C-alpha cells in the first residue's frame, strides 16, 4: 500500500510532487517523503505522518530542482518507523540515487539474508533497500542497466521509481501488480500511481506503463524498453474493488465505472427485498449506486464517515458501545429508522468490523440488514503489497456463508461471484491477480520466506 509520484523537467518539481502526494494520500498514511534533484545534488525530506503535517513552506523551499520523487507509505513489509520512510536516498559508486517502491518482494528476506552474509549493512527493515544493495553491487557502468540487473534477481511485486541526477527511471514488474501512469506536464513529465494525481497537477495522461516496462525520462524525452522475460499478467483486481480512488483511471479502466458495474452485477446475483440501498462509505459508495440503479431501490447515505480522526485518538475509559467503529462511521437515524436496508461493502476480512456496522444500523432503527459484498469471499492473503491478514484470520477461509452471515448478524448475505467481478471489470480470466478470492497466487512465496516472516500458517507452496 503505497503511492509514488515523480516529476521531471519542471522548475517547481518539489512542490508538484507535494501536491501529487496529496492526491495519493489514501494509498498510505504512515509516512511520506520527497527527494528533489537539481541536476547535481539530491535533497530529501521524509518522516512519519500525513503529507499536510510533514511539509511546511520552509521545507518545500529547500526541495529545489527541476525533478522530484515522492512517496506515501503504509507498511506491508518492514516496520512503521522513520528509518523506513521513503523515498530512500543513498550514495553508491555512481553517485546519489533515490528510490520509491510500491509492492512487496516475495523473497526479500532471503535476498537480504544473502546480502548480509556477504557483509552488507542495512539501515532499514524494508524490502526496497535490498534492491538498492543489488544496484550498488552491479558491475554495470550505467545505472539503468544496474537497476535492471538488480530486478532480475528478485521476485514479486515492484513498481519502482528511481531518481538520479538528470534522470527519472520507472519500472513495473513483468506481471504488473501495481499501477503507474505517465502524464505530460507543461514543460515536463509526471509519473503517478493513480491518474487522480494528474488532475490535481493539471497534467495530461499519456499512458499506463506496461507490465515489465522500463521508462527513462531525461532532457531528451521519454525512452521505453522491456528487458524482462514475458510473464502472465497479474494487475491487482482489489485496486479496482477497494483501494484506488474512484476518480482514477486504473489499468485502462475507470474505477468509478467498474465499481458501479460491480454493484449492478451484485444485484443480478443477489437481489434483496428492501426499502433502501446504503453504502459503507467510502469504498462502498459507487457499488451501492450501481446496486440501486439496477434494483430500482432508492439510494441513501445512511452511514457517515468521519475523515478527520488522525493517526492517534484516545479511547474513553468509560465503555461506549461500538466506540472503535462509531468514531469512524456514524449511522443516520433519520434515514435508517424502520427501514429494510441493503448494506453494500467491498469486503469482509475478519468479520469484526462488519458485525459492528450491522449492529450500528440496527441500533439506528433498521428493521432488516441485507449485507451485499462487491467481490467474492476473501480467502487468501496478499503477498504483493496489500495489508490483508494471515489466512487463519480471514473469516471466509474458515467459515461457511451461513456461519459468516450469523457472525455479522445480517438477515441475509451475498457475495459477488468471481465471474461477476471479472465481468464487471471487463477482464478475461487469468488477466488479473485474484489471489484474495481464489488463493491461487501468481507468484508463490518461498517457504523459507514465509517461515521467516511468520506471514501465515505454514501453508507456503
Ligand atoms: Fe491484489 Fe489480492 Fe492479488 Fe494482493 S492478492 S495483489 S490484494 S488481488
């Protein structure tokens, strides 16, 4: 869970990267950072917290130069601490190099162990630093060749952007798990994890990077090549269901349009006799619009999300029923009272939150709560950069549909089928990663890695 923005060829590159990170804040709220380059030197500011908290006017004034690289992070590999905030900036034999990473390597611990055994000293606990070590050990005279050589030695999900004096370099792994798009900016170029950043920057979308594509941006323009052997496509379908912003174009598709179609299909597969369609905001909003449109049942915002909780809040010592969820979601009694509702959400992971949300709706007077989920049951963990729990913590991996319905306290429960989900995405089978729902992982995690990370319950294959 991370967001990347890169700017090349604009006198206010640092400030534009800052704005781009604002648009990508939903992709990671733990830490953020920007490295700016003026052709000779690279300067960095990074730390824990939100973009708005980290970059003052003075800090931005120091990030001078016509290219910049920004990152927002939510840790899925490595701890949440300041040392792990990206972009990393390091010196190697070729000079300064900065890197920002979205995705997870599946063999990072093994690669790191081998490097440490040969004397490498790591400053962070991330998988990204292992890539930098491999770049630094390369004998290739050109940094692009060194990067490609390093990435040939690792497996998993890596969408990366590197900044060196005079060049911005971007790479998507051969399966293309995580997105990256190229845009045109007045006088320059922009790279971003999602196209919603282009809108804020006034940039025009040029293209999505292809799977396995390496893009080098320099004063001569944009150069593209594909140095990796071909592999099956595996862009993350969950980006469309939940993670990305609805105003983004992702993997060539409009996120909001896909989500509405997920909702329409969900109604076809699991109709409900009800008075109102209510989303669990925000990720359920567009699927609920689709469900309401297909069913003819009115749509209303029966739950309100509080976006301004911040990173820490102090729980009261007196017990307030469902406090943890109520601080984020509050039911609107005037809307829900005496209604039979269809509650649309994007997933049930452990089941704890869904159970509380159903109870909130009942407490606010809902007579019936029919839960509908806009993707199939979550039965597999993610090893590619989304923070889903171990398999044994996933309720659908251990329980039947009826048991889950009883646990969350719904009157009925329906999940969209895999075919329905892929149909709504206009995607052929095996053209996306769907391991969350099939437990068939396009890149398996080595047993030694799984044991080292205690990632899941010893079921590595
Ligand atoms: Fe996306 Fe799920 Fe695949 Fe992870 S396992 S990349 S979340 S579809």
